[in-house]
C-alpha cells in the first residue's frame, strides 16, 4: 500500500517513506521479471548441464548442442520455422504497409469493413483463427503444408503491421505527399520515394513484430501444418510431451541468442534511420 | 491498373479470401450435419449448439471458463501495479522494461511452457527451493494439476495484460490526480474516482486479450495439466483433428466469437465512459 500511495504523487510523509516506496516498487518489478525469466534461465543453464534431467549441476558439456545439430528432424523443423518466419514477416510487412497506406490515403467503399476485418483478426483468439484457416484451406483445396502455413502466418501478422505503419503515417506531414504529387510524381512513385522511406522505422518494427508472432505461434500452426512441412512447435510438442529432451534446452538457448542479435541489429538500423 | 486501384483491390481480395470467407464458412460449418467421410453434409441443423449444453460438453466448457477467468484475474492483479509503476519511470527506463517484457516471446511459447514443466516437476526448482527452505519435507505434486495450468496461462499471457494497461496509464492526465488532491480527495477516493475509471479501457481490453485466448491454449493443458481435457482448446482440437466432428468444433468457435463480440461491446462502453469523463478520446487498440 505504501508503494501504491506513492504512485499517487508526492506523499505528505517524509523522504524516508518515499524511498521505501521506491524500493518496494523495484522489488515488485523484480519479482515479476524473475517470474518471467526464471524458467528460461533454467533452460539455458540446463542446456550446458551434463545431467539429462537437470535436477542438479553435474558439470559443463556441449553434448546437447551436438545432439541438437545431429537431430535432423528437429533441425529441419527449426529451419522451416525460420523460413516461414522470414517469409511471413516480409510479405505481411509488404502487404500491411500497402494496406495501411490505402486506409490512410484513400476513401473507398468497404473501408470500414476493411478495418473491421483487420480488427477481427487481431482480436480473435488463436484457436478461432486456426479453425477459420483450416476450413478455408479445405474448401479451396489448398494442401496443408508450406503454403497453408505461410498464408496463415501472413494473415495473422497483417493487422499488427497495419496499425504500426498507420500510426506513423498519421504522425507525419501529409503535405509532403501533396508536394510530391504537385511536383509530378505518380501515386506509385510518391509511395516508394516519399512514404516508404519516411515510415521506415514503423516498417522495421512491423517486420520484427511479425517475425516474433510467427516464431511464437503454436495454435494456428498446429491446425494448418502437414507432414510435408513440419515446423518447430509441432516437432517440439511431440518431443516434450512425454519426457525431458535436453536438445530442446539447447534449441531454446539458440533461439534466445538469435533474437538478441536480431534486436540489436534492428536497433542499429533504426538508429541509423533516425540520424539521417 | 493504377496504383490506387491496385492496392485497394489487393487489400480487399486478401481480407475477403482469408478472413471474411473463412469466418463465414466457420459459421456455416457449425450448422451442418457431421459426417465421418465428408466432414460435413446437409441438412442444416442446430444439433451441435444443442450438444454444447449437454452435461458432457457443458461441464468442460464451464470449467474452462473458470480456469480462464482465474488466470485473467491473476494477470490483472499482477499487471495493474506493474503497468502503473512502469508509467511513473522516465521514458528510457520504460522502453527498456517494456523490451524486457517482450523479449521472452522470441522463444516459442511451447518451449516456454516446457520450461515451466521443468520448473514445476517433482525435482524441479520450485520443489527443491521449498525443501531447502524447510517449507515442505517431501516434494509436492505441482505438475499435472490445475495450479500448473493456471501458472502457465498467467506466465504466457501476463505481457498481453500489461501492454494495454500501460497504454492507459501512459495516457492518463496526471494533473487530474493533483486536482483531486487539491479538492480534498483521499488516496482511496482518487483511485476509485479518477484512476480506476480512466484505466478501465485498459482493464477491459487487457482482459479481452487474455481471457478468450486462455481458453484456447490447448498445449498448456496438454503439457502442464496432464492428458485431461481441461481447456476448451483441447476439446476443439480433438473435435477437429481426431474425432472429426467439425460442426461441433465450429459451434464452440462460434460461441467464442459471440463472447468476443460481447466483450468488445463492453470495451466500447468503457471507452465511451472515459471520453465522457474527459482525458481520453481515442481508443487505445
């Protein structure tokens, strides 16, 4: 309660209680982050642990990483997931940026319906989306595998790109677009030479968000995957359902490192974009 | 074709084929007759919706609602103070802490569920710590219980609750609190009459983003709850992929869609209330 009352603004009591309140707040944040990171930390530590079950530390080893690299099925699934993630993020970003621009710049019939549909995709529970995808792929005769996964992932990423880019478009000076048009640039040229460069930070964030969503997805993928193109969650599910698989620990560590690298690279790109 | 027409038609075509039609088909499927060979056949019937209310299905449905509701309330109780505290920091710290909140998403949520399974096992970290601290003598059964399922749901969904709440707190006009104080409102009064109403859209949208998805997360129930059909997601997955009773599975999905519509209505109401009280005019979704 001390922490809460401090949030309400400066307290009438002395500095001492304010300091205690601040400490209480950090303690609370720390506890939440501990909750979020402890399970992952255990995985990372166990990926280097000799002991298969990881109940106690039995010495350092790389053997789970070797096992991971030799587990052809798991590695295939890993690369498939990365491929779907990269492709889905790229297409969703492309399509989403165009959609955001269409919604921002033009008036057309069904405009409200368009944003309504994007909203539905964003808010629908994954399980409902998964089933709608399954039903349409069956109806259209699309084979469950690579294409079904790609289309589903692009679609559930779309609204997140659209709102990110749309927010950015709303922020900048619309006169620039008119100026480009007055100077004789076509609509397409205006889009590619004025709008795209200016919304680059949002486009990059949209791409990253899509890649994250795609890599994180379990539910939609479970419904629209097929034996011809197995991706990570399906493979991992069959491995961890019954017992313990230290290769999965190694895989998780690898994914974490990959993500940190990617985020750092993205930050560098964004910073470069800002300084220009 | 010019650029304008091109991007508008691509937009409409994609959303029609992969969003509008699928939803229409789903509703259609829910009123068809199941058939093991052809998935669905005529005639149109409401049997599947009636079956939802038979004891067998309804008990699972209700229990799943309960678990999801408990997980949502716990998320809210943790995320509310978290978002509040976060909003009081300077923007650099805020950005860093938000980033740390989102970072775990980069490891697939199934892998994170597996991490929880390791953590809660008989010899896992939680049991080991409690034994070392002398709280318990023997390891207790944490895994394959409803506790584990709720623990997992909260773990995966907490950030989704924090983000909309954070955006509500971030938009809140802090001078309103000072005004409240100057007018003699106490801590509880300021919370009840200023902070709570202004963050209501965040509370509702956070709950919306957590509650319904929680019912669908079958892999959490599978890995942490044992082989029981604890969540609606397990039932729906079985109906579609194992039992092949598509209309029944679709009926449950339609019910979830209706629940979502209801909650969205609530959200619009909450937002309207905030706009009327001043401070916020745009939606934060």
